[in-house]
C-alpha cells in the first residue's frame, strides 16, 4: 500500500451486525441500537442523526424523512420491519416530550461527541478498534450501496 491507498475503512455485514448487538449492551441500549441501525441503514451522518426530530417519522406509512446536510438531497426513505419495531419500542424508554428523536439522559439532543463515544464503547466491547474514527461501509463487492451502509 502506498501513500495514495487507504486502509480498510468499512464494516463488513458481520461486523456491522456485531456492532449493533454490542450497542444493545450499554446503559441506553435501546437508543444506541436504534441510532446505529438508522445511521447504517439510511446512510446518516452523525449530525443528521442527532438532529432528527420525531415529526420526521411517519410510522403509519413506515417512512422516514431524511434531512441531508452539506448540500445533500433530502429524501423520504422506507423503514424496514425490524427497524420499525425498534422505533416503536424506543418511546417506552424515552422519557421526554421534546422534539429530538435521540436525546441524552438530560433531555437534550445527543452531541456528535456523545455518538462518537457510544460507538467507540460498542466497538470496544466486541474488539473492533478505531470504528469511531472511520466512515464504515459494507464493501461494494457485496452488491450493497456504500452510501446506505455508512456508519459514523
């Protein structure tokens, strides 16, 4: 590898599944698991995920409005079955009427630093070093769209 080549900066499907399971083990496992699942499935940047509000979810139609930052095209995306179930479970542990979907224990929106920290903890639990510093995606050879599977 020379100076122009990059090392692996993506998660395989197995690593992603392992990371999602590890996120469930934290103190706020329901929230963290849903956050990482939505980031990976919808290709959300951290700032897009932490800025997401409840009114951007349409659970009756299983749709999510993704407000893209940095000049990206904002779109409506479908919500898959297990993701929809996780979203429906989350309000039971969420103890606030504030508009943000992902909140800290103080009722404020999560910060980018908090997300980096919780991803790092989940990665540390399962031995995936450096995940919190990468833009991880399922490789193209799997036939998946890397934009959709990017995480942090």
